[in-house]
C-alpha cells in the first residue's frame, strides 16, 4: 500500500479544527459572555491590561526624558556658556622688559644686592648696588688690584691677591699701616690682631684712624691680610670708612660681606663669617 507524500494526513485520533474558544472569540452585540469564562480563561487575557498600561507609560517616560535633556542643556549653557571669556593678556604682562619703569619691575634696592662680581686672579670681589669701581690696575706679578667706592657715603675698598709675602702677617699688616699713614694726620693706630680662620690658613687685622690730608675727612682704615696654606698666596683687603658717618650699619655690613665672600673664594674660611 502506497504511503502519502507531502503534507501529513491528519490522524484520526486528532479532533478536527473547530471554532475559537469562547474566551478568545469576539463577543456578539447584546450577548453577555459568561464572566466565569473570562476569569478562568487563558493567562494572556488577564495580562492584556498590563501591556496596555506599559504602552501608555512609554510616551510619558520619553517625554520626561526629553524634559530632563532640555533642562540639562539649559543648565550647562547658564553655568559654562554664560561666563565671560577671559580677556587676552595685556602688554604689561609680557615677559619682555617695559620701557617705562614700574613698581613691580623695580625691586627695592638694598646694600647687599649684588651688582657684579670681579675676578681678582685667584679670588673674587663682590660689588653691591650703590658701589662703583674707582680703579682697576695690575700690580706685582700681573695681579689685579681693584678699588671700590660707596657713592652715598664715600666708603672705600681696595682688594688684591699677592703671590708671596716675605714677612710675617703681623709685620706685613704693620708695614701697610705705616705706608698709608703718611697721607693722614692725627693718626691713632692699633696693634695687629689675629683673625680666626679654618684649617692651616692665617689671618691678621690691623687698623688706624686719622684725618685724610687730601680732603680733611676723618676716616678709619682697616687692613685684613689672609694667607692660605696651599701656596702661601695672600689676600689683602683694605676698608676705609668715614668716622662721622651717621648710620654706618649698612656700610659695615656690606664691607663684612665683601670680606667674607672674597676670603671664601680665596679658599680661606673666616670663622665669624660662618656664624649666623
């Protein structure tokens, strides 16, 4: 017996297709469906109101989201877009120097502000603001001798390094005083004293006071002579300060700093210079 090919024949055990169940069929006009059938019908009939509610909520959610986006844009504009742009830097803020002086560009001048540093062979001499170079010459063995002057007070400095000093430092200091006092009157001198220095170096100070014959100005002249052990070279530092100077504190401080820095560059450390 031949077997059917194609669509499978309905099994005699399967019931024929009939009308839709009463719970899914469209009710007729004037007919009231059995309420029990609606309640006891399939599950998707009960969930139909929820799907309808979700459909109604979607436009509301989209509308609320749109409102939030618009509000965020408005806030962003107010906070960021509403601020004025910073003004471009003016000419006064340029790093290039200005032709006209200004308070911020001209710091207060102090006696210890460095103007320049002079090389004296194997030492250096610091020139502070308010001081100027009066003489610059070569002496023994081509050594550079420099004389400075403080413009406001007429205080003076002379510095030189020498390759050798034959006598002791005390004798050298005394000889320097004796040589200079010939240009002064009413001279009062003091005995040489030791300058405390580090290592094997030596230091001596001596001074005198008197009236300078050339201008009749009374001054105190102090010689500081330092000798380093490495090669016996000597640094001679002379300071001349007017006796009648009203306020000599700043001048004396400048002279002390000059001596200390010159000695340090000469590899001789003065003990008092290291004391704060």
